[in-house]
């Protein structure tokens, strides 16, 4: 019987993280997480989101099963980096509709 499980590899390199998908069905999408924090937390270029998504499609076996998230208990919460609630709301919406499975940890809700 196959069991869906999500692994965690705290690294922003899609090639490195993607290699783990040969051993576990899904992973937290840390390459996207780093980019989301740059774009929404520090007002980086939105083109970076396009770039990371395109790169992920090349480096992961299946991007649709990856866990997408904006913060968690292991990393600083979004609002500790950027107190703009509009950026927070935009990042939540992005996570809801980007390919992958949205994960919202306690404390973000």
C-alpha cells in the first residue's frame, strides 16, 4: 500500500531537494519558500516566482504533490520579517492556488 508522506529538506536548491523525491512521495517546497520570502517579505521581483516554478518543474519528479507553505515552526514567521498584512494576504492567496498542496501551520491561521 502506498502512503502519502511529506519530507523536509531545508535547502533552497531545487536539484538537491528534488533528488529526495526518488525516495519519498513529497517534500516541503523549500526552493519556493525561499523565493516567496524574498518576493513578499522583501519586495523582490515577481519574476523570481516564475523562475523558481519553472526550475522546480525540471528538478522535481512531481511538483503537484509538494507541500507549499509560507512559514512554519522551524523558521521565522512571515510577520516577523514583514509586518505588512497585505503582503501576508497575497502570499496566502499565492499558496492556495500555486501547484502543490497548501500547508498552513498553527500560528499563521
